[in-house]
C-alpha cells in the first residue's frame, strides 16, 4: 500500500537547483568535470576571527544544550549594532528574531500570516521560494511586472490599477535577484504608502545588501516603514557563511510575535557556538566588505567576458552576487543546455525566476578567477 502525500504538495515542484545538481553529479560521475556557475553559494572562507571564535567555543562544556528560540541576547545586541552602523536603523532587541537562515524565515512568515486563499504580491522576476512557499501555505501568488527599460523598476501603472482585495503580503528584494537592480528609497517610499493605504504587510528580503553595492539600504530606514514592513537578512552572502544557516527577521514586535509562535513549534534555537561566531562576523570592521567586493569585482569582469562570448547583452551596473544577461536567441534555457552539453559549463536559465526571464541567463560570482578563466576557454 502506498500512502499518498498531502494535497498541498501538488502546488510545489522539486527545487530547480536540486534537480539540476543531480544531472551535474551524473555528468561528473561519468568522468566529465562540470564547472557550475549557477548557484550563489560563496566559495570564499569566513573571516579568520569567525572561525577562531567557533573553534574556541565549540569545546566548552556548557554550549551544547538547547538555546533560546529568540536567540541569545548577545547576538540580538550585535544585530542591533550592525543595523545601526550600516543602515542607520534603530532596533530594540525585541524587534529582532534570529532565524536558522532567512530562507526558513520566508516559510515562517508565510505560515504566520496567510490563510487559505489570501493573495501575495510577488515580483514577476524573483526568488522562486516566494512562489512555492506561498502556495504551500495555501496562498495565491499575484505577480507584478518589472520594467527592464526602467532598470527593472516596478510597473506602477499595473500596481495603481490592481484590485487589492485579499492581498495580505508583498515580497520585495533589493538589491534585486536576479536582475541586480539596486532599487531606491523612492521605490520603498511608494510601496510603504501603498501598504498603508491598502492594508498589507511588506516583507523585504535583503541578503545582497553589501555585495557589489556601495549604498546598502534597509527598508526599515524609511519613515513609517515599521508600521507596515518587516525585513529579512542573513550572514550567508555578506560573510561567506551560507552553510551556517544564520539569519534574522526584524521589525515591530507585534509583527515578530506571530513568527516566533510558528518558529517555536517548528525548530529550536541555533547552536550557541554558531551564534557566538556570528557575533564576531557582525563586529568586523568595514575592511572585510571592501576586500570581499574587490574579489567579486575582478570575477565580474571575467563573467562579462564570458557573456560576450555567448553574444549576451547586460548592464555593467549590477549589484549582488550574480550577473543577469539577455541572450541573443530568445531562449535562455536552450543556451544553458547547449553550454552544459558542449562545454560542460552550467549557467542558470532565467525562466526559473519567472516567465518573463525566458530570454535571460544568470551567472554566479561564486567561482574563482581560475575557474572562470577555464570556463571562458571551454566556451571559446
């Protein structure tokens, strides 16, 4: 007898990268060595001080038990100081909820606020998890277009004419993934006014704040934001700690309490040595970010070279951990498959971020200059 999975899984598919990594693994096992330029998993090490802090604390006898669901007070204080230093946002510790990664936070937030049938505004190009989690929570995605000719800004004509009945949440993400658009305070201000007028909650997903971006901005720095906004952030990209699974959500306590209610029934507090090492990362000086971005700037130039060989067009002014490019043949998936089969180089097709991305590809900056050089040679 086969027990059927729940009906809610009919709304979700296996994550694209999960499936593609299996294909790449099969090619590698057959003797080919695929260069994977698809996934934004930093290949660089965390700072030495962060590793040392973890090593020092992991051997202590009193750190291996359960930890508070809300995170240890020292971590929340470090996040507060970090937010003030880089975003000029004042956060009380009650306005911060550490998470086991911000991706998990997307699920927690959706379960906290969505009833079956509630609608969620999502960029027509964006992180696929916004859509899949909305559906798993019983919500209905509503996609708003982005205008390429205006630097991938929201289509305000569409938003001004939209019927907001039933809309409960809005997902925003600046610097935007996958397009690399930096956004602006004006965009935030306009969405905040809209949320106050129509009565929905803005969830700003902000993991790329500091990558190839000289002006990191938190939506919570905008006047009136805390009335209608919460924000996710993470150590994954900024501090090369993706596998450590350390993130947080911030905002007014009244918005965080429902999320804690969900979180405390699903997971537990993070391993204390990880939290203590995270504090070390958050307390690093600005030279860490400068050094990190110099590495990514050099890699980005190589990615531009690679894309030119594939006859792709792109903006050189992109923030974040990727380069987004338009293919000449109108089908990014076909180009991705051809490059994988002919050159054993994997680049991400743009359609996985939304149907309006079909003519695009995305390349990650998370490969060494040597690896990118080899990819260019293979494609050449």
